[in-house]
């Protein structure tokens, strides 16, 4: 099993480490690098109350997402909307090493396992579940990923599968 921890930003061709004077850039990951069982883990992300409430007021203004007392009564505190959890996941994807993703083909098994609360700190875990070369285009393959947002207590608050189309390093038969 392979594990990576990266703190650089961006989905560029390479992610530069924090100290560029001595460290080498990390090359982008291709289809061939995404071995089932391997995973990536993001740096931590603090869940800011004001950002959560502002998001919820626009996109999912249920009382327990926007009103402190309603949140306490329903769940013991304010809780994040599921869409906010997915937005945090998307933000954290860009904290991982660059990957040669062409497109997402869709999410499956989206689950909200536990409340995400203001003041929590989460990390994104991305695991490669399976992969197969494309039958019609030899320059790419399909990789199934499992994404999990995990809080500071080690509890998974959200997870889903994502089938992505990924560039191959070199097409089979290419010179």
C-alpha cells in the first residue's frame, strides 16, 4: 500500500514542496501510479463557523445549519449541510498531489455518516479502489476512488465513490 502526504497547493503539472531550495518537485500522478489499495491524505482543514453559516444561508438554510439554538436543540450544535461537506472535500482535493484527471464520470454511494460541526478539523482521504484501461481510448483509463472526510476524532463524516477518467503516462504500443 502506498501513502502520500502533501501540503502543496494546486493541480499543476507538479506540486512544489514548501522548501523549494532543497526538495524536488513531486511529479503528477498518472493512471499507472494509481494502484488499488494506495491512498493520499490531505493536510487538515479547520471548519470555520462563519464560513459554514454563510454557505448554509445561501445553499441550504435549514434552521440547524444557520441558527445556533436550533442546531443545539436538534444535534447539540450547528451542523454543516451535506453540500458544504462535498465543497470541503473538493477544496481539499486541490491540496493533494496533482493527478492527471481528465474528467469525473460520476459519484456513487454518497453518505453523510456523522455531523460536521464548526470547530472540527478534517482531512480528506482518497483511496484507489480499482482501475482498468479504457477499451476505446488507449491514452487513458478509468479509476474508481473512495473519498472520505475524517474528523479530528478519527470519525468518517462523509464518504463517496468517484469514477474518474485518468491520462496514461504512455499509450500501449506508443514509441
